[in-house]
């Protein structure tokens, strides 16, 4: 397929309309067959459940052009499973997981001309989402829903390389102990907007949220999980029932163990032990790993030995290995790569 005439190497991380998107309607207790459409607008009632009570969930994944020219996606089955968990928590109908994967593949295939070429540093971002669409004035779940998927080509999250960032320990709470922090609900991200704007205004790149109960344990940022490396090269991630189960984080932990032969541990991580770590990173779909050079806790600076100039040694190896798997340079574990064409 002939690619679109796009300056791939200068793409930013933003929205660019593509040709087709997938939409399926839930009505009278069942999902319809779904269809592809060129219409990028959504028309709903002014009283729709999503507008009144924020009944919406979403996912994010990417399609890549591999070294041998194939178009692939990375572990879409886990996105399907996580969306199903999110739906159950917000009393929304589950979109069947097998249909989710097929809809992702269909949407990418229909927009294959927008999948950036190998080596460009760009990828095709895929956004599946679901929302309550019928009028709801009393506080209750909607009766009708839309499940949709759109795509957009995006450039690398970091222009000119992944320089370590500086983050602050936030005074705000991200999620309650028995709340919705473990699902990918729009409401979680809405409440983080004031906190991130505040952090940026104060000169920080991101927030570190602590557990709302004791405010002594590390949870995550507004949109990424934490990953730490000890001085003896053990890879550690925080454990909490209110952390979103990042697919990238889970993949990196398996890469650390199976590809790099490193010891891994998922456990509670306390704020007062951060100075003992050698490296720190934020992991997610957009950047894979964003290295953290410094954490500021109300004026107290915690500087990691890896420094502020480049990724730490182990973080770089994790990044190179996972992106190598995604781009087809390294053999992937069974089931990790879904080939589109």
C-alpha cells in the first residue's frame, strides 16, 4: 500500500485525522456487528450518560512497521482484557475481547497508509474507547453505549532523545484505596489535570502520587507506572490495588527477567527508600520508558546516580530490548505480536 504524503520524521505526538474508524452500538442488551466509517464526528444527546456522569473508558496501543515490512500491533489481547475490567467496574457492557482484537486489526488495516515506515521513529497510535450514549438524568448507568476505535500517526514522544525528567511528590491524591485507580476510566485522568498543570507551572515534568491512605508509598503518575532499578540491578515496580496494570510495565518486567536475566520484584515501594535506588523510569505506551533523573519531595531533592544526561544502563537495556521486540529486530515471546499484514 502506498503511504500518505506525510513528513514522518517531523510528526509530533498529537492528533491527525485518518480515513476510517470503527464503531459499534450497544442497544437492547446487545452489541451490533459494528462497522467502519469515514465520519469522525460523534452525535449524542445533550443528556448522554458520558456527559452527565463521566461514564467512559478507553485504551491506548500502537501499530508498528517492523524491520521486515510487516504491520503489527503489540499485545492487543491485554488491552481487550483491561477494557473489559474497566467496563465491569463502571457498570458498562463488556465488548467481547475477541471482537476487540479483530476490530483493532480491521481499523489498522483500513488505515495502513498512515502507519509510519520503519526507521522513521513514528508509529500509529490506536485509541479504543467506550461511553454511555443515551439520555441519563438520574444517577445510574446508561442503557446504550458506543464502542469506537480511531487511529492517528504520532512521532516519538521525545524529540532528540529521552532526557531524564524531574518530577515532584504531589500533594494531590490520584486514587482512593477502593476506588477506580486500577481501571482506565476517563474520570481518573480528568482529576489529574489540575495536578499536572500545577506541576508544570512549578517547573516539574510530572507528579509522583502516593497512596491516599498513608501517603508513604509510591503509586504512579497521572498516566504511567513507575519502574526502579536497585544498585545491584534488580528491577522493582510498586504494588498496589489502585495502580493501573500497565501493559508496558508488565512486558518490561518479563523482558528484564527472560531476556536480560535480571531479578525482578513487584512490591510496596516506600517514599523514604527512593534514595536507595540507582535508576528510575516511568513506563507506558507513549514513550515505553521515560527516564527520571530527580524527584523533589517538598524541597528535598532525590537524585538518582544514573544522572540527568541520559537513561541509566539498565533502563536503556530494557528500552532497547522491548522496542527491538516491537519493531521485529528481536524474537518476541509467543502471543506478543499480532500481525496485521
